[in-house]
C-alpha cells in the first residue's frame, strides 16, 4: 500500500517536473521582418542624383531608429523657425496626447509583466455561517446554531509560465509599448515638418503680398499717366477705364492673398498650441532656400522612419500573440496557497493553536487542461494569425509609401530647380517687355491694351517665381520628413538666408 502511494507521488512529481521543464517555452513562430517585395529592398533611389559633395550642408543620419533625433530644421539657418519649432514641441496638444498614449502603453506593459511574479494578498474580518443539519448527517428537524469565525490570512498565487503564454503576452505588450513610442516620434516629426511647411507657406504669401503691393503702386502710377493723357486729349476714355480696372483687379488680388495669409497664420498658431489671437507673425518675404539633402540608401530608410518602426513593432506584437493563442490549447498550472489564523472569537484569533493553511486551489484542479470550448480557442488562433498577416501587409505598404514619398520629393526638387531657372528667365524677359511697352505707349506708338498685356504677363511670371520658391522650400522639408528627420547636430547651410527682421510676437 505504501509502495503504491510512493509510486503515485513519484508519478505526480515526474509530471510536475516535466511541466516545469517546458515552462517559459514560447509557442510563437520565429519572428523575422519580412521583405518588402520579392526583389528585396532597392539598392538606390531612382531619383537620387545628388553627388557626395552635395552632402556638405547635411549630416547623414545614423541608421538607427532608436537614436534621438536632432534639430534638423536648423539646416535652414533661420532663428525664427528655430523658435517656432521649440514652441510647438513645448505646447502642441496633439503631441501631448501622443505622449499620454505612450504612458498608457507602458502601463499596460507593466501590467502584463506583473504576471511573471506571484501575487500576495492579505485579509482580515469575521464571517457568519449556519450549517445545515443534513450536511452533518443529523436527522430531519435538527438545529445547528449559527456561529462566527474570525480570520486573518494571507494568500499567494502563481501561474507557472507553461508553454510561454505569460512571456509571450509580455513580449506582445512590450512591442505594443515600443510601437506607441515610435508613433509618438512619428507625431513629433510630423509636427516639426508641419511647422516648417506652414512657416515657409506664410513667408511665400508675404512675398506675394509684397509683389502685389508693388503692383498696386505701379497700377496707380499708370492710372495717373493715363488720366493726364486723357485730360490733355491725347487718348479717349477707354484707356482710363482699362487702367482703373487693372488697378481694382490688383487691389482685389492683394486682398485675396491677405485672406490666405491670415488663414495660414492661424494654422501656425494652432500648431504652436496658441489661439490665433495670441500669435502674430511680422511679414517677411521668402527668399529662395538653397539646401541640398542627400537621400542616402533605401535600406537606411527602413530604420530611420518612425512610422515604419511602428508598423514593424505591430508585426512583432501580433507574432507574439499567436504564441499566446497557441498556448491556450495546452495545460495551465496554477500554484496557490493561503495561511493565517482562524478562531471563533477575536480574542483567540492570534493564538498559536488558531493557525490554519491551505495548499492548492479551493475549487478546481492544480493542473487545468482544456477539453471542449466550442471552437473558441481555434477561432482566437485564426484571428491572431489573420491579425499578423494584416500587420505584415500594413508594414509592406508603409515601406512602399515611404519609398514613394522620397522619390516624389527628390523628383520635385530636381524639376523645381530646372523650372526655377526657366521661370527666372521668363521674369527677366517679361519685365523687359513691360518696360518697353510703357515707353512705347508714352511715345504713342502702341495702344494701352498692349501695356496691360505686358504688365499682366510680368505679374504672373513674378508670382509664379515666388510660388516656385515656396514649393522648393516645402519640398525640401517634405524630403527631410520622408527620410525620417535628422540625427545629431545639423550645421546650418552656408549662404542660407536667415529670416532677417522676422519676429514672432504675442498680443
């Protein structure tokens, strides 16, 4: 009899020992970052035609997404932009919301990690109980008086991490927290780029406003000339009407630019975490931005962009959750115990003879083995695998979008450079034509309608040149954003025009 008991004990011990051996073994598939396409990552960008010498104004990023970003906007050498960026990082509400989401994800991670350790609880208090006579095998009609028990106990519980369910859940929570941190950096980079873009857009509108101010002055001078010639009888009233129409049109277009500028200033104020009433930017016309940004290697882009890092961490979390779903098919082992004191009166509660303990679960078994659940675990596993496949597709799509954004801005900058040179020639030629037309009109050799056409042409050419300068500045910012920002200290570009007298004031 004793030998059978010993054999059973050894059998149970062997089973528990075997279970403890597999404790912590992950059921998750081996995680590998998938390739973007069947041909892998391209070796170079299609539009990357910049030479190594063009990198003089830019410090190439170290290929590590985890390294803290530098103040990449300082490459423009603009003190006003530097201040705006600092204000936005300190007060933007969207960035603060993203920071709160990071803390939330870290809290979930700590909560998941707590399952790796035992839980310890303590309790104190009385219970009132009445036992039925039948439970004590007494005859019907018997009566057992109710009684009170005082208890002061501590309980401990621990789930052995069989088949890696707990550790995989911790790994998934850790990946979720890392994804949240990457998303925070993505929001931060987007904010920095949005501030720079709004700033350059605002200065472009300032340049257009200055252009229209000059145009209105020229139209007023032209109207005076036409009015004088009409008074002298050299021309009829038609030229006067045309001159007045051109002046009114220029004034209307100037007001349209002012309306756009007001909206742009309001948008910039919101990015800075201020109300539009609190922010005023002194008009400062935009000067051409001359900064060359080398694209680097496509492989580095996968590590530099925070949105790609976030998509990759989502894949890692989904992969770990496959292991959690698989572990649900296998037994779980829970170790529980409680101990303390129990007595009928409070005065006898802490006597040595009042001690009590319980090892093992009060209800159920020490080792729980799932048998039938109507397909719930199979459905959960299918869902986990489908979630992983979705995250893989999202990751690949995010990488493809990143490559496209880099190529778009590289081609934009290349073509904008050629377009700017051609537009400069157009401005020079149209300005010369307008000057000749005014001279010939004063001499009476051409009609005023020819002067109007020439002046319209030069105004359109000048405005297009200003808009191209703005587009070039914005595309430069977009390229930096598409490349994932900057790392370390970025020296300002030599010869880059600063903001000059631009100031930012609070009302």
